[in-house]
C-alpha cells in the first residue's frame, strides 16, 4: 500500500504531495489524517508528515519509493473536513500546505510521547489458529493469551495481564515466537480531562430566564445547527445585553444533540474569569486552549477534542483549527477584535477560516459584538450575514455610565492641556477618597508620532487619503518629513499646513504609558499605579498578575493600552478616562475611526459595573467631531453610516480589497535599490491587467515602524476589486523574486497602518 503525504512546515520548494510506501505491519495503523515520520531527501533526515490519502497502487517506478519510518499518531490528527481545508487556506493566505498543516497540528502533538500504553495483537489469525490446533504450545498462559486475542482482538497488555493473570514475560515469549506483536499506542481512554485548578464558583453557574430578544436570537441560531440551514449570523448587541448568555444557550443545545462548538474569544479576554464561567455552565465537556498551558496540558486538551470527549472548544484565534468532532457551531465573541487576525506568517484571519469551515462542514457561524467591524455590518446589511439584534441591557437594574466629553482646547487655556484634564483629576480625587478605583486608557504604545495643529487640534492628514500622516526622521540629513502610509505622499515637516484651519504651528503628539505613569506619580503621589501594555506583559502570566492585583485593590490606578478595555470586570472602578482619543484617529490606518469608536465603547463598558454608577471622561482636542458625538452617545449606526460613506468614497474595504507588501533588509541602501526594482515591476505588471480588476499600486513607502529588529522596512499598498486579485499579484511576486534577495511579506487584510 502507498500513501501521499504533506510535510509539516514545508517550504515552497518541497510543498507538494510525496508518495511513500506503507509497510505491511503498519497498514492497519495508518489512515488518511495519520501523522507519520518519514525519511526525506538525500540524507534521509526524519521529517514529520500528514497522510492525506492511501492508494493501492503507484504508477511509476516503485523501487524509488521509500517506506514510512514510523507512526507518530495512527489515530488521525486531521479530520476529513480539515484535510479538505488545506488547499483552500494555502491559496487564500499565500502560505504553503505545510504551513497549514503546522497550524492544524500543533507542536505539542508532534512532540507528544505516548504514555507507555502497550497494545498486543495477533500477527495473523490463521497462524494463531494453526498453532492452537496443532497443540505445539505447552504453556497454558500462552494458549490463553492467543485464545483471548482471537476472541476479542487487539487489547492492551495491561488488560491481558489482569484478565488472564499472566506476566509480561509470557507475552514477550509469544512475541519472540513471532505470534503476536506489541505496539505502543495512545490509549484514548486513558487521557483524563484536565483537572480544574480554578474551581468554578457558584455565581458562574446561575442560569437566567432569557429575555425575548435573547430567546429570538437563540432560536434563529439553533435553526442552523442540524447543518441543514447553515448561516453566518451577526449578533449585534449593546454592551451588557447578554450576548454570552446567547452563546452558552446555543452551545448547550448543540452538545445535547451530540455536536461540538468552537467558541473563540479575543486572546486577552481568555481570563480565568471567562474560563470558569463557561466551565461552570457547560461542565466537563469544555476544552480550553490558552497560552498558559504546558505542552502536556495542551496535548491533553487537544486530544480530548480529537476524540470527541470535549464538545466545546474555548480558545483564541488558533482555536479555529481544532479537530472538532461533528462541528455544528463556531462562535467568535467580539468579532471586531484585531487579535483574530494573525500578524505573523501565515497571516490568516480566524473569521475567514471559520466561514471556510462552515462551507465544508455545514456548521453555522455566530459573530458577536457591540461594535461590529464595518465589513461585517456591511455584509449583514447586504444580506450575506443574518443580523440578530439585542437592543436592551439584560439586567434592567444595570445603570449605564455617564459619559463626559472633555474639550482639551479649553483645558489648554486653563493650563491643564496635558494628559489629565481638570474634570478628570477632580473625579479621580473623589474616587480615591471613597476608596474606589480608576482606569486610564491610552492608545497603543505611543509609536505613531504625528503633528497636531495647535489652532484646531487636527492632525495633519494626507490630501489624497484623509488619514493622519506620520512623522519620520530622515537619518541622512537630520530633517523631518510627514509621510502618508497609504499612498506615500510626503511633505517636509516645515512645509506642513493644517488642512482644516490653515494653521502652521504644530505640537508633536504621541505620548506613551510610561510618561503618563511619571505624571501620575507627581499628581497623585500617594496612589499606587499599575501599568499594562505590551512591554509590561511580555512574560507569560504577567497580564493575569496585573489584573489580579488590581482586582485585589493593591493599586488604585490601572493605566494601559486597549488591552485593558476588554471584558474586564472591576466592581470598584467608578472612573474611566480615555486620554488620547485624538491620537487614535491620528493613527495612519484607515481603520482608525473604527478602532477609536470600538475602544471608547468598550472603555465605557468598564465603568460602574458594580452598584455604583460610573463616569467615563473622554478627552479630545476636537469634541465637535461627529465620531465623538457618536461614541459619547453610543450610537453605532450613526457612526457606521458616516464611516461606510468614507470607505465608499475612498474605495476602501469592503468596497475594494487592500493588500500590503513589506520588503525588509538589514542595509538601507540595498533596501532603497530593491524597493525601486519592485516598484517598477509592480507598475508594469499592473499595466497589463484587465481594467475589471481595478488595480492601484502605491509605494514604496517607509513602514510606520521603519526600523525593526535590525532591519529597515518599506511597503507597497495595492488596491483591487477583491482579495483573489490581490493574491494573484502576491503569487507572481513569490514566483518571480528570489526570497533571499527580496525578503517579502504579504498581507491581504492589513489591520494597522
Ligand atoms: P455582553 O456580552 O452582551 O456585553 P454579558 O453577556 O456580559 O453582556 O451580560 C451582561 C450581564 O447580564 C451579565 O452579568 C449577565 O450575567 C447578565 N444577564 C445576561 N442575560 C441575562 C438575563 N436574561 N437576565 C438577567 N441577567 C442576565
Ligand atoms: Zn495618502
């Protein structure tokens, strides 16, 4: 027998199907989806591969075909629906099939050492029967063992020894005679569901009578779980409307019918709180895949999913690859969250893959959010997704926080135009005197620097793209330029002029969490501050530790980036300050407004979750801007209507697809040289393409983060009618350019500018 395999993690050169022989003694163990070890290449180095199909014959010279070396997992590590996805994912996200296999078969599976579970099986029934009838065996134990195996088939050595009271040596003797074979294999029954370290608490198990809105949503979603009417639903519900309750009710029903559910949450919300809540409600059938697991624990979770013991898979974006048995439903909570998109190769989107899995398995997909991504809401309006709405808070008594817009231009006149406005400072003082807590929110790490007009507070924007321009130092001559990261339009900073009021006096904007921490020590010297950003949460567990400290009230102020806006629940937090809402807009991404609206909404949801109503201060240099009015009144539809108009006007997603190509090299001169070669190539390539693809190319443009890990980076932006047109350009580049001279990365769904 022969089989075709894909090498796990294959590079482009070796990314095809290879044929191997399945030795007779392995033919019962190997099937489509098995994980095997194979000798590969001239030196026969051992590689890990997945069997995609078995074949009886091989057309060609059989003598060159090598044997599979060993079986890592005979039980399929990939289900048929996953095998069917490999080509589609590789095509969509411009990666190798081997890359996809690597995503689907995590390293904990490859490295897993089978527990010493030894199985015993007959080499041949006929021989065993012959030996028994010819009465050549003298040992009663040997006879018993053969009869037992003839009777019941393959079983564990443990079982043999305990049922027949025989010894391991007696089994070994039969092996030496060539009558039985011992195989080490994973016994699915022996792997226990991971013990709960965090015991679910009573309050998590409470069930509610669903509101009419919740009931209607659950009913509609359950319509599709028999796989007859699969659909993608957009569950659009204000914060606190009880979306979680909808997910849990649907999941419960799916489990009751024997199916399974993938339930994804943003990386950052995968807290013990969330996990306990879900476990408390859905019991032992929950498998959790989070980053704090050891390899062994991760393997146990994964194996419980593969065998169907775990029916609900809770995890971050990688959960979308889980080998679920009879998958009926995929849930993406906070579907707008950027963590569903991978920012390293392969740059896949879990949302897209969820939809691809749905097309293959017939499962339904639920996307939930209080602030859906513009693309998703557009799809729902266009009828591609079914819109389900929750317009009211689930708990009637829950009070909405008061939202206070703060005009920072007024604050400048009062001498408080720095990070903390007077009303915010006063509210903080009151909160501290009442032993309450405060959360302060900044955007990102203060990376993107821009110029903000001192007259009107507007950042300098690109005349072509209406996104904020980013300040760059020209290393050669010490001057500064403003650059648009969408079209490459550049002006020297001394020529900058405000597009709104014509002013030419500017402030550099872009302060970070560390400066804020210093200021707080000066203003509130007696208060303890916790800081959460990418720098302070590098080490595993650091994030959890900061949250626990704040929850235990070891500090009264928590400052951080958008990380802290998500899904956290601190009953004693009564004041939330959004400090840099303008800077969110001054980011160069076309998603800036969307992100700002989402962030403010989430931040507002953090205040006053206990019995005390909360207050949210939103500081802005431009409070008259529509976006802030919409955010302060939490009017998503008004925001959406304005935003979709802008996207249409500028032909941005969802109206056209955007792709980004990044070239990175350690030497600046070479980078410039090769970027120009690429530019020429791209422009020429596109000039030959049919008009219907609507190609546009911009670049080379220095990346927002120009220097990264010892490399300089330039990017190109391509717009086209859809993602496959963008991909066709990527594929040409992959074909035509030597990766060692032109190290390129490709993204057909860039999230940040
Ligand atoms: P969302 O995810 O939509 O922001 P949650 O699912 O966190 O909202 O629900 C908000 C709060 O309302 C939670 O404390 C939840 O326990 C509670 N809740 C949800 N559904 C109901 C209901 N039907 N009756 C009473 N309380 C509910
Ligand atoms: Zn521009």
